[in-house]
C-alpha cells in the first residue's frame, strides 16, 4: 500500500479544509472534505508514529481513531462551554499536518 499517497492526501485535505473554513466558503466540497477529515486525517497522522497494523487494517484503524479523537475534542469543548469549532479544526488540523510531516521525515 502506498502510504506516501495517503500521507499527501490527508495533509492536503486538512490544509484545504482549514483554508475553506477560514474563507467562509461553504457547499458540498467543504462538507465532503470535512467528512473525510473527521473520519480519517487525525487517526492517520497518529498512526504514522505507531508501528501497528499494515495495509487496509491500518486504514480502518485510522478511521476509528480519527472519529474517537474528533469526538473527544468536541466533547471537551462542549463540557468546558468553549464551543469554537474553527479553533478545534485549527488545532486538530495543524497538529495532524505536523504529525504527518514528522512521520514522513522520520521514514526517509
């Protein structure tokens, strides 16, 4: 499986979604990017640093981990009465991109 393509796609998804969110652009493209982001990117970024699972099992694990991380972040913000979804996107998206870049640099 080509992890480099998935790394690049995940980083591009996060960056594009952050740009669209801050520009106020809406629509189907942003909705689909948000769905891909929440269900894949953060988990994929974390798994780049953990030698667990390979192939499609790694992708499936990334989905479960991403949904867990995003739900935990949203729940924490709601419990603290600090609901700011753009801040959450910036934190999770920025951390994901940095983690993906770090794992790519380490693998070289």
